[in-house]
C-alpha cells in the first residue's frame, strides 16, 4: 500500500481504497446507554499531486472539543435514519458539502472516547471542486492533509494522559501549525491499518 500511495496515480489509489473499504469493520465496542452515539466522515479529495484528507478546526467557544482539529460529524439525532445519515447531515451542516456529492466507500470500526462518545467513522470521496460553506459557530477553518502522512503510524507521537485516575494513551500528529490528536488521530491510525499501510521509508 505504501508504494501505491507514493508512486501511483490517484485512480489506482482510489481503486485500492475502495477495495479495502469494501470489507466490513472488525468487531468493536457497541454503543451503550451511557455513551452518546456520534458519526464522522473522512472526506478524501483526489488532488493532481496526490490524495488528501479534509479536516476542520473547531471554534474556541464550543462545549465539546473546543479549538480541536476534527473530522466533520457529530451526534446522531432521532431524525437520522442511521449513523451514516448523521455523518452526511453533519458534514453538510458544518462545511457545506452536499450529502449527494459524497461517494461513501466504507465504514471503519467505531471507537469510544474518554469524553463519553461512541463514534462511527465513514470514508468517502468528495469532489475536488466542492464549494465549502462553513458554519462559523462551530467551524473556525478547514484544511487538507496529505493522505500519505496521516496513514502511517510512525508519523504519530504516542502520549499518555491521566483521566479519571487512569493513564490513557493516545496518538498525536503535528502538521504545520495544526495538532491532530485524540479521537481524530485514533480514527486516522485505524484507517491506515485497514488499508494495510506499511511504514516504509
């Protein structure tokens, strides 16, 4: 997979991602009554110089994850048909990408966060010329990260934080002035593992 990302055309990379994501996610924790169900989208963009991932930085005044880098998404509402519908709705509300423009290719295993969320991630391709309209209450800015960078575990630093009398390990990835960590970093690491990315030179 590493060679495909660094030396192949976007078409071949896209084809391989679709193939790997067609497999069902591995067993993962199920949502429980004390966890809030949420869903996010990993929006992939085929740029001429390589595939990238679209991320956003949240505004500083939010109750949850203020100022953090994240994937578009949020809580699953009663009106949402399922987790995927929630991820697409939230993406459209937060950054303006119309849900019908997203080509969803698969689902990653859910993760449970220390803040009480059960998050189901979905992977999808968005148009290269997609017009972004940001919800300025929730989203400070958006930016793209090279997909090759976020998929390789060796690019992440492993840290530990004390939460509720427990040592919790998490990943951190620095990209320019952005710090990607927590649930977002874990989801990206899981994505790389699903694709079988090797930490080559």
